C-alpha cells in the first residue's frame, strides 16, 4: 500500500505522530548541528513511539547531535549513549542509560522502588 501524501493537509488534521514529524522537519529545515527535543514522545502509543525513535535515530545518523528531555524512559534507552538524571534541580547521575537507571536513587525517586529493595 502506497503512503498517502500529507503535503496538502492542514497541520491540525494530522495525527499526533505526524504533527511531531512536521515539527521535526521544521526544526531540521534550519540545518542545526544540535537539536533539542523536549518531551517529543509524550502522548504517543507504543507503536508510534517506536516509529519516532527510528526517525530520531536517522536524524542522529545524519550528524545532528541531539539533546533530549524525556519522561518516556524506554524511548531514551533505545537510542541514547548517555543519560543524565536530574531531580529537584540537582544532578543524580549520568552515564550509560542502563547503569544510570540501576542507581538506587533513580529507582527510588522515579520508579517508587525502595533503595534497599
């Protein structure tokens, strides 16, 4: 099945994922070296989130550095090399995503897991 052209549709009639793609396209039109993404995966279904991560991966492969603020942790861990965690205006930890998520303080604050569990 051939994808429909979205070029002549009003932005307000697009799906949430397509509106996010449109915003990424607008940002990329400026040919940035660094792209700041703020909660871009919010509101997406799991399937849409996977498609978005694939798109962001392609953007990254094109040479654009990405700083991504996100609460959808599985989207971050699927793509990022380094994760920094902040809480209450302070730095909690940084490094490889799975190492940072395993920190007891992160587990306690973000996942409600007791530090001694």
